């Protein structure tokens, strides 16, 4: 990743949906999304993952929590607040902007790897340290008020960093929604 690359990026998606593996399971997940979210547009389909665009991703997750059938192939739905290149400085700037004015404890979860300014892949712990530096909020890894969730996804031929900053309950986990044993 070149550090000269523009930080501004049109967000091609704002919802990440993981589902059970398999073609039929993907079709079932897409059917549930289209049935429950009238404004959804699937913009990318990858193995076990759908990238979608909706008008309001936070509202979409809440609608899915209320209406998703217990026997669904959807595993998790992550609202995305901002998409940027997976350069640690870009992600740090996005996270700091999204945390501005917030109060409470926080935790950072990084799903994937970020790159330094020279384009080298960084260890997750080093990336999290760079992102957390300068955040003037208490850290609480077990029960944070604010979850900073960064997921690296492939969109077309590029890897992008999708960022969510909000309540841990803002991410839909079907396992948590319906209990540990998903029948």
C-alpha cells in the first residue's frame, strides 16, 4: 500500500454478512436479506461473505434482529460506518474521527491485517497499538461500552478496511441472538 494513495474512498458497501458455507446457504442468506431489508443491494459475494449496501446499516441490523428467522444461514451482520484502505494510518484516522466526542470504555478488535506506510503487513498487536495511541478513553477488553471493529475484506480486486464503532450489541450475532445452540 502506498501512503500517497488517497485516503478518501467512496464506501461501496456498508453491511457485511457472513453465512454458512455453500451455494444453497448463500442463496438462502441473500433471500432473507432481500425479504427483510427492502433497500438492500448485494454488491459483492465472496465465499461465506456478502457485502451489501443499505440506506442505514445500524437500522438494518436492528430490523434483522427483530425479524430474522431462527433457522437462517446468516451467522453475523456487521454494520460498516466507514471504508478505507487497509493502511494503519488511514484506519487510525478513521477510528479517531468516529470516536470523537464519545464517552465510555472501548476495545479494538481487528479481523485481518493492516499495512504500515511502507506497505509491509503488520502484526495485529502492533496495528492495534498504533490505532489506540492517542485515544483518551479507558480500555475494557472484556465488557467495553464502545467496540471498534475493523474487518479486512476483499472487494473486487482490492483489500479494504471496514470500520464499525459503536455498542458491541450493534453487531448481530445469530449465535447470541438465538442462544448458543443454533438448531
